[in-house]
C-alpha cells in the first residue's frame, strides 16, 4: 500500500511515517518503479506499536533506545516493553517513569500551592 493508505491504516499521517523513517524507527520501505514508498501490514503494525509507546509518554529518543524491543512488541503485543530487568528497554522505561513521577510530584505541589492561595481544598 502507498504511504497515504499505510498512514491511515496506522492512524497517523504520511509526514509521521517519513519522520519515523528518518529517525530510524521505521526501516526504509520498498519503493515502486516510480520511486513511491510501498508499505505492508508489518510496517503498519510497527507504526501502531510506535504510536502506542509515544502515547504512553515515551519520547522518540526513548523508542529509539528500545532497540529490537519494538519488533518484539509487534510480534507479541502482550509482551512487556521493558523486558528483562537488565535489558535495554528496562532502563528506558524506568527513566521515563522517573521523569513522570517527578512531574506528577511537581504538579501536585503546584496544585497545593494554588489551592492554598484560593482556599480551594478539593
């Protein structure tokens, strides 16, 4: 399928597919004789996993750091993205969780300060 159809099937845009390819998240697709990108079901499945990981709060750099785990997640969707405790995915996921925890803590403190100023304790 062509880039527009593949993007629609994955729930994204052609621009995002080109970006994922540029960043190494998506291998360069086959090309038609006319030079147009041609995608298959495997590439669409990979983009869906990439989008899910990004929606979970991972950055593009984080997903790049997962290495081959993305392919494993495509092959086995119920697999954990961190994998083994000492694998490449574990460090990426644990770092991202720490960043999220710090941001939640910061926002909780900020909310408490604002509520204290307004008298709103809910």
